[in-house]
C-alpha cells in the first residue's frame, strides 16, 4: 500500500481521487476476475463492478489528501487506517450490494498467529493493522526521501523523521502485541469432545448439474461410492456439498428412497445439500412458491429431521433486489426474469448427541454477522456447503477459504467445508486448515473425501457476543477526524 498512499498524498485533491479510483477499479476487477466464468456474466458487468467499488477507493484517496493539505502528511498517514477500515465496513454493509470479500485483513489468513485478535475486532482489526503498518512504511519513505512528496505547487510537507519513527514504533508495538497474543492462543491445545465428520467432494461438472435427469444415475453413483469409502473411517456425520442431489429430494420419491436407503445403510447422520429448484433456471421455467437452496439433515433412521433454507441469497443470481420497484435495465436483469428462490428466515441448528451445529450455504460464509448469529444461538461447530464449480480453476475457492479462516477465528469455532469441486477442508478454532481433500497434490476439480474430528466449542468470544464494536469505534473516530478537518483549525 505504501506507493499508493504516497501517490495519493503527493498530488492535488482531484488527482488523488482519480489515482485512487483507478487503483480501486484495477484492484477489484483483478481480484474478482474469476466471475467471468459464471454464465451470463460479461465485460460490461465487470465494468459496473469496478465503477461501484472504485469510487469508494477514490473517496479514501481524496480524504487523506485533504487531511494532508489541511494539517500535514503525518496526520493523513496516521488517519489512513481509520478511513480505510471505515470504507471497508461501508462496502461490506451496503444493502444488497454488500460484499465483505477481499478485505485487506484477509491477506493474512495463512498466518494464524497474527490474526488471533480477530476474536475481538473481527477481520477489520487485521485490516487496520496491515493498513497502519503500510502507513508507517510510507511515512518513513517520505521522511527520508522528501523528494517523493510531490512537485510545487502541490508539494506536501513530508513527515518529520521523528513522526516517522513514532509511527514505526507504534506499528511495531501493535504487531508485537498481536503476535504475542496470537502465540499464546495457538499454543493452547484444542481438547475436549469432538464430532467425527466426513466431507465429500464429488467434482460433478456444471453441465451434469444442469441436466440432473440425464445424469442422475451417474451423480448418485458418484456420491454413493464416495459415501461408502468414507464410511470406512466410521464418521458420526457425513456431509454432501451444496445442491449435490440430482433433483428435488422432497418431491422426487425415487430420489428420496435412494438417499434414505443409503442413510439407513450407513446408520449415521447425513447433511445433504439439495437445491429444491434449479439455481440458475431459465425464465420460462415454472416457479413454485416453495423453492429454495436447502441443506437437509437426515437421522440414522433415514428421516429428514431438519432443514435449513439459505437466508442470504445472491443478488441477480438467486433473486432480483427490489423487484417491481427498480426498473433494472435488460443488460443487468434479462427481461422477464423472476425471483427463482425464496430466502430462509430461520437460523436452524441441527443436533447430534449433545452438540449443535449450523450450516451456511455458498457465499453466506462471507457475512460475519450471519455466521456469529448461529454461534450466539448455540452452534458448537459450523459447516459450509458450497459449489464453486461455476468459477473454474481460479482464485475464487482460495479466497473463500481465507474468509472461512476468519469466521473460525472470530468466533473461536471449528468449520467443516464440503465443496463440489473444492476446496473441501477442515479449519480448527484457531483458523488453521488442518486438512483438505487432495488428489495428486491438487485440491480443486478433483474428487475425494476427508474425515476428521471437529472439536466442539462452548465459549463465546468477545466478537461473538458484541459483534463489530471495534468498527463502530473506528467509524466514530473517522467521523470526528473528517469533521475536525472540515471545521477545525488549520495546522
């Protein structure tokens, strides 16, 4: 971030906004480049995506530039982590456009020691730490190379060396505190009861999933074979991915009997992803009122004893935001397209013995409030069922794992993940990926299964209890800084 911060400070306000906007557009269009693999998604949609996220980054650059002009560069760099995190929170909570994905803090997901304090601050705390460290680097560069502060008449007053040293020492203290706390946490053994769980990765391609009647025998054969292999590990719970079944289980007697027969044979609990209506159906398809993306919970006797209906649907893919209110243009919503799925309303918990667990389907995992609500209601572990076959061999599954890691750390709870094409894995309460389905060292677009014991969590973290208190404080300080910049005394 340091070169970006320096460039935003060393220009005039308009240039700073434009440079930051371009930075945002390039960053987000590259991070989300995998979305081109989704059917019906085109370059124009990607341009709109960039133009939605870009101005938020432009706003960031403009604000820190104005602070540097009003006060000085050291003040602007010190304020930059507060403003950055505030903007991340805003884009993560903008109604149907909310997308808490690719946060700066997510970059640290492979380093569990540094992210443990997310159990107090959420992922935003890690974003703040990374942003502050980069601001300290930028301050040091400007202090020792003031020629980078720009050319007259837009030249800013570079931070003094004392200010740069102060920021650097503060960054060292913050990082040191995070590492110390993280080391203490990850050094603690994870003991206590656990549920032995197997996750399946069928690797069914999208063409087959789009034609369930034609490929029903193949799909069921694949999952039946994987199930019987996994049963050799004697799991207590077996998980199929999102929309794994080739049809509507609750409406197709033959399919229902196949599954119940398999469950009874296994004599254990099953969690099965079942889209009770095609996820990306054609507008001409009939639209029953009771369709939804579901997870079905089967008892060892083969009875459906619970059902979770996906709560947070994908805008424009699974539902049309403000349908009938906003006249969406045809290149965003094809003419005649209707809502294909209905959202769930219940935070359903399933029970195995003395353990409760919750399920999130697909991208629901990226919403921290949704996840922590399940934990607040008593979930002892969480399952994420998903199908990321839409996105091909891209970064998307790895970005999703990064998000899963933070959900585990924030709530100090284990997560099991069953993905159609990968990545299927287990994550412990400290955010460590303890195993993933692999074949020839590949973890996406391979079939397989993995069995591990999922430890049960009973304690609630600060973040689980109180949510984004840290971010609310950051937002309040940011508002204060901007008000002081606009109305306070110039220094």
